[in-house]
C-alpha cells in the first residue's frame, strides 16, 4: 500500500499536467478535504463531529457508536503548500494531528495532494479510587488525496491514508506498560463530499473505512489486535 501511494505521487510529479502552473486559479468554495490550493486565502476552518462504530467480534457482540468532536484548521504556507491541524476531542480521550501537505491542480476539474501528519493521542479513565487508567501515544499518517469538482459545485474527494505506530504507554493503577515498537498499523480510505450550504458556509460529509491493528478511540478496551480490525466512521462538518 505504501509503495502504491509513493508510485502514484511520483507519477503525478513527473506528469506535465500535474506540473502545469495555474496562477489564475481561484477557489470557488471553502473546503478542508478537497485538495484546493490557497492562492488568496490564509485560513480554512471546519467544526463538526464524527461517529465511529466498533466491531461486534471485538467488543463482545456490543456495537459501540462513539461520537467525537472534530476541529480542522488549514493554514497557507505558500500557494500550494498548506499546514493542516486536526483536533478530535471526547474530553476523556483526545487526538491532535498536524502536518504539511502539497496541493496541485491537474486541470480545471481534478486536483491532488500528498503529505504527512504526526498525531498524538491521550486518554484518562477514572474507574475507582486508586485504580485510574490512562494512556497516550504517537502515530504518523502519510496520505494522498484526489479531488473531482463536478459541474454542480460539488467537491468529491477520495483520500488514501496509512498509519504507523511510533510509541505507546499506559498505566492501570500501579501497572505501567511502555512500547517503543514501530509497526505498520493499517490504512484508511475516506470518500468526502463538500458543497455550499448557507451563504458563505459549506457542508462536509465524509465516509471512512478504517482498517487498523490499533485505533486510539478504543485504547480503553484493548491495545492492539493481531489482525487489522475494520472500523466504519461517518464525519459531518460545517466549513466556516
């Protein structure tokens, strides 16, 4: 999977269409998933929520649907280089990711981007007095996105992302566990739709298929499995 992403990025970099300049391009819509360059804008922000569903075979035939707040901020570095930050918050467990992405139009309808994010997550669960559980860890997320702008102002994006676990630590009462093992964690594919909603606001709807050995929202249930587990996720956001 990693090789496929690298080959795809390399092909687009050497493609004449991908390298063509588009200095007259002006984004018609505000978007955080769609790989739009930022020629005149400096910031893009979205606020929303996501729902993750846990598999029955892992959570003992009980499907948990976990809501999570989502804040995404994009900052222009140059016309086609963006800094991206995402905060996923549930108060008892939270995830912060930041990275840099290169964005390039292919033509007037198709766009692509590639980049990498570093994520830090932490969680705290109070069970009984003197036996609290907490954990934290680091991951990295290389990704590539392809966007298609339809004739009806609809922005459709397909994003492929892989993740690598870098560090994990947990405490359960007096028991402590630390792992510095670095391993390939899995992949995630996201199909997102962004469109005008009201006045200058835009609406985001995304469907994600996550296949990971470890996922930060389930840290209180288990550390990781011997196989990749499928987690479906729906994200709704309002682009401000």
